[in-house]
């Protein structure tokens, strides 16, 4: 069997205009793939495409809206791999359960969970049956935090969505990446000494770089015998 490669394959990264998704787009380009990125703000997409260069392209897509996803995928046409890294950062999931606002809590799953499933639904018309989908959750799924039970619950929902889809949509492969603390734009206002303190106890005592995590998505695209799995990239946080 030849060594797997992404050369000539088409990779779509929803959430590719910043952070982990941008790093996935960079890594896929380095593997020789043609890359299409999408996210909700057209100006962010255009700026990211300009930075990516090479054969990257992109379009605005709002994963909250099925019509937007349908138009996005219809505009792309046939492709091989979907990486879904879109996430918004409202804080409706955090806080005491006694004060939970259920409408806000439900809405907080709109992008990461329902958006991921809507993307899969509308991507199916164009994705190669021997391609792959990679979803994204986070280490809070397995390391719950005070005031954050919903982050654990919704993360678990994403991991198990990947497992369910892996059976339901086979031979399309479906997996998830579970990142730990990763220094994306989201962390830019957090003081470096606080980040250092948070990561000091890890077996790999530093915050992750988006490029570290991107390699997990690349493996899951290329690893043709891997499906229904969760690849944790957390510097060993799960162990300590
Ligand atoms: N960074 C970490 O430490 C960390 C740790 C664990 C898990 N994660 C998970 O990894 C994922 C990516 O995180 P990140 O740090 O890379 O975040 P990020 O830099 O904020 O990237 C999020 C991406 O999602 C897009 N997006 C947001 N709302 C969208 C919508 N409605 N439709 C389409 N795209 C949308 C954003 O672009 P627009 O603004 O243009 O929409 C952006 O491209 C998230 O699910 C996050 O929970 C991150």
C-alpha cells in the first residue's frame, strides 16, 4: 500500500479563519492538499485566505443556518475531508446550576454541536464516501471544572456524535480531536504567567501550539483505518 498523502485532495475547514482551524488549513496545505476554509465573518475569511496563500480559498458560512451551509457546500463541490473547528465563546455554559438560563444554555450548543451536525448533513452531498470528517471538542469533557458541567456534557455529545456517525455513515470515517490548552487568539488577553502556571503541572509543561493540534486532524484525514475515535492532544493533562 502506498504511503497515505493528502496531495491533490480537497480539504474543507469550517472554522479555518483562526486558531486551530487555521493551523489545520496550514498543515493540510503543507501536505499538498487544496484547502477551502469557511467561517461566519467574510472579512476574517478573506484575511486568512490571503495569509494562507498557495491554493487556499474560502467563503463565509454561518453554521447556525442550514441554508448558509447548503450554499457553502454547493459552492465548493466535490471534496475529500471535512475538519470542523468552529466555536463561539459566549459564556452561557458557565456558572452555578441554580442560576442556569436554559434558553441560553441550549443556544450555547448551537455552533459547536448542532453546527457540526448541520455541516455534516450538508457536506454529505459532496464529500467522498472514502473521505473523512473530524469534529472538535475539548479536554473539559474529561476534566470537568467547577461551574462548567455543561462544557463536559456538550463535549461528550460531540465525541459520541463522532462515534455514532462513524457507524451510521460508514465507509465515511468520522473522528474527533480533543485539544487541551491551546494558544489560539482566544487566549491573547490572558497574561503569559497565568498560562504558564496553568500548564506547569503537565507532563509536557507548556501550552499547546495550534500547529501541535493540527497534526491530529491531518492524521485522522490520512489514517484510512481509523474511525469513531477521539484523539486527545493535551500535553498529558488527562494523566495528572
Ligand atoms: N484554544 C483552546 O485552548 C481550545 C481548547 C479545547 C478545545 N478548543 C475547541 O477548539 C475549537 C476551536 O477553538 P479555537 O481556539 O481555534 O477558536 P477560534 O480561534 O475562536 O476559532 C473559532 C473559529 O470558529 C469560527 N466561527 C465561530 N462562530 C461561527 C459560526 N457561527 N459559523 C461559522 N464559523 C464560526 C470563527 O470565525 P468567525 O468569527 O469568522 O465566525 C473561527 O474561525 C472550539 O470548538 C474550541 O472549543 C479550543
